C-alpha cells in the first residue's frame, strides 16, 4: 500500500535517503519474485512513495535495476580480488571456484546478469547505461588483473576470456537452476520435463570454468611448443 503520509524529500540528505529507499525496495522485490517481475509501481508501493514521485529519482524500473547491477559487479570484483590476492599463483580449479563462489553468494546479481543485455540496457537514459558500463568495466579490469597474477601462464587476453565465460555461463545457468515456482513444481510432478544439466549452479559453474581455465593455459603451452 502507498504511504498516504508521504512527504516530498527536499534536502540533499533526504533525497539521498529517498534514493536509497527506492533502491532497497527494488532489491527486496527482485530477490523475492525475480528481476523480471519488478515494476516501477511495485517499487513505489514497497518504498511507500507516490508513483509519480519515483520518476524524480529513476526514469524507469530498468534505471533502478541497472543501479543494482552496477553494485553487483563491484561486489563480485571485490570478492574475487580479495580471495585471489592471497593466492598468487593459484591452481586453475582455485580461480574457477573463487569466481563461481562469488557469484553463487549473490543471487540477485546472477539474475541481473541475464536481464541486463536482454532488456535493461534498452530504452534507458544513455547516461545511466554509460554509468553502468563504467562501473562494470572497472570491475572487470580489477578482476582480470587478479586472475593474470593468479594464473601467470595465461595469454594476454586469457583473463578476459575467463571472465567472459563466467559472465555468459552464470547468466544462463542461474536461470536454468532457478526456474519459476510453477515450473519447479511441474518438474517435481514430471521429472522427465526437467533439464538434465545445470541443476546445481555452483558445482556446474565451477566445473565449466575450471575446464575453461585449463584449456586456455594449455592453449598457451601448445602455442609455445609449436614455436620451438
């Protein structure tokens, strides 16, 4: 229900608090019912803000969800850099596990990974998209540097290839491993409907990323051998 005692935020501090309230409302809704179900009206109701007032802070639900996605990239980067910073060099399986564990611990970010390129970057103010791109790019650069140090045998693009694989795999595997409630019930009633792959997110992602890391390292070794 919309809060009938709503007061317009006038001071800079009040405006920051209102923005934070709206972001938190979107976060809680996305965690409860999934990113795809979030609407600006629902965010307003959850935050106790008049619907018309929300647009003073965010132009659409996509706007606020991009804000959450940018924060997710920063969290993942911080987690990966902190973990790999104490393990230089590391085994391929260790790097894969760090990447997968960081994602598995952040279900909202995993859900956002699939939604961002599909529709959240479309029909949104270009400045909001640019801000998201800058933040996510900085996160990728930091993680790539940590991976380069952990796996010194990689080719120059190796760390970026690993992160590309992690992003693409996590976006798909998370959706498959966490179907909508109605579909999950249907799987329980008829197991033959359920996919035979990717039902366990973290183990599957870790296994595939380990193979990616090992394959990229082997590719470099093979190339060096051919040059001799």
